[in-house]
C-alpha cells in the first residue's frame, strides 16, 4: 500500500504545506529566514542562488521576493540589486502600533461575525494556553497564540485585513526574536488577557473586544521591548 494511504485504503489528507503553491512556500521560507536572521539585514539576495538552495525554479522565488518587497522586508537598490531591509527599533515600534490597531479592528469584526460553532474552538485554545502557562512551555504557547489570532482574522471575512495582519505579524516575530523574551511571571497576565478577549467575543461586544485586543497587543510589545512603557508607568 502506498505511503500516502491509510490502513483502510483511504488516501490521507494533504498537510497544509503540501497544498500550498511553490510561490507561497518560498515566500514563507524566505520570510522565516529573514525573521530568524539566516538572511541578515543588508545582505544581498540572489534570485538564482535562492532558487538553487530551495531546489525550485526562479519564477516562484521571484514571486516570493515581490511579496517580501511589498511587505517591506526586502528592498531593491540601484546598482546593488535586492537586499534584506534593515528594520530598526523605531520602525518596529511604528509597525507594532499599526498592528495593535488592526488586531483591534479584527477582534471587533470577529465579535460581530463569529458563528456560534466557531466560538467553541476558542475554549480549546484557552485550555492549551492554560496548560502551556502552567508549564512555561513557550513553544506550545506560541502555537496556541498563532491559532488564536488566525481564527480571529479568518472570522472577519476581510481579505485585505487578513493579508495586512499576515504581513505585520512577520515583524512581530522579528521583534520577539530580538527581544530577551517574556519571563514566566508575564505568562499568567497574557492568559488573562486572552480570556478577556474571548469573553468579549462571546458577549458579541465589538467595542470591548477591540479595546481588550489592542491593549493586549500593546502590552506584549512593551514586554518584548519593542515599545517603551507609557510615561509614568513601568513596564508590565
């Protein structure tokens, strides 16, 4: 029996990665490489070289680089070609504030549009977050957090907002990679914030959902050192 088949002779469902186009896969791989520092700021990028490393043709790499340029993660310079953009602390802070505003809008729209059945999924995500908080499992918390935000974005049904937030979250990852990281004492606060956002979604209260989401994102940016604490207040 073929490896792709189950014991009962049914074809196993494709993993998400297998259903993506080569251009999308190249985009995700290159974006992750920039975030992780494998492609350093200011480094020149060779379309042909990347295609060779990835084992694909130049066309999907070209598509990926065009998207990364739209995201502001690579730039094309005269006589130098394409290079990885240098994103400094000030730009990360600006992009973080923009993301906080858009995440708030997404939460407001989700509060209005989420189907009753979709709300049940958040209970399972909160349970994962609670377990990860109790064991300080940052990897599990990161995965649950990604799922949490992705479900809210999807619930908006707004393609422009979803694309915009997808691009901005890459900068969020970049900021977190440069940060020292959250201390265990910060984790219960983040859990309470997520619980509060879900409570607002259940109440179908877009104003409260937006306010709580925006406050959560801004607080996390302060914790990770991307934003400075408001004047007169200490870092949470």
